């Protein structure tokens, strides 16, 4: 049997690894709001912390049967890669329940029976999915894979870590969406201001013309139209 002191050391090492990962993630969240850079960093840190061969962020349109891989730990250039969700019942399960989906051995998992022919021979042994939830809606999943089946179940603290990162990813995506919306609104405001200035300049030109002519009365409305 393992001695208590050795168990304590293992637990401390485990906790330190995950705390280091969370610290690194929090530092990346504090940087410039660029999902193209932030999401791959999230995937890489999670894959390392949880000893997985691959971690990806997959977003889903709730009204569509398509998903989109927007980041992956093993390919920083991967972005907006479409996938067919009918081939991923595990993703649909995570989105439906909004709970983690833990598959220790994909070759024995009943959930994957409908797509058994498609996954046979692929280098996937286990799968772990955490739903990305923001504003009470599931927008995608944090998808972790290992090449070999998992021989021991995940501990509760590992699952908590995955949920924390998935929730933080949801916050990042929501803030990025708000940032884009605010930037678009700001651009619309600038465009409207430039248009108003252009119309005012036209009105002033017409008004100067009629002031110079001195004959008759010019009435100019807000659309730059002139009535005599």
C-alpha cells in the first residue's frame, strides 16, 4: 500500500500542476482580446495539464447540424474548420445535457455505436468533453482526446479543472463577441457622423448660393432638398 506521505506528495504535485495551468490561462486572458491567439493557448495548456494528446475548441450553431473547430492544441493554424455533428454523438450529448461527457474507451462506448464504422481504426482511445456555457446557453465544447484508452477514471478535481477552463473559455468568447459588437457600433456611429457632416456641408453650400443670389427664398430641409 502507498504510504500516506507519498500520497500527500503526489496530491501536492497534482495540485501544483493544475494551479500553474490556471495561472498561465489567467495571464493569457488578461492579454489583448484576440481569440485567434488565446484559444490555441487554452488548448495547449489544457492538453499539457490533463496529459491529453489533443485538445480542441468546437463551437456549434444551435440551429445547425454543423460544428466548427476554432482552435486545437496540435495545430495553432487551425481555425473555422467545419465538421458534421451527426458524426459526433458525444458532442451532441454534451450540448444537450450541459454536463461533462467522459468516455474512457471509445471502442466500448455505447454512445458511439451509431458511428462505430467511422471511428474504427482512428487514433482515438478516450474522449473527454466539457460544454462551453455562456449566458445559460451551450455554445460548444472543450474536446480532449487521448490515443490510448484511459485505464483509470478521472478524479473529481480533474473534472473540476476542465469545467473551470470551459467556463472561462465561454467568458472569453462572450467578451470577444461583445468587443466586436461594440467596435461595429462605434464604426456605425463614425459613419453616421461623417454622413451628417457631409449633408450639412451640402446644405451650407446651397444656402451660400442662394444668399449670394439674393433673389427669392430658399428653404432647405434635413435631407438636403431645396424648395422655393
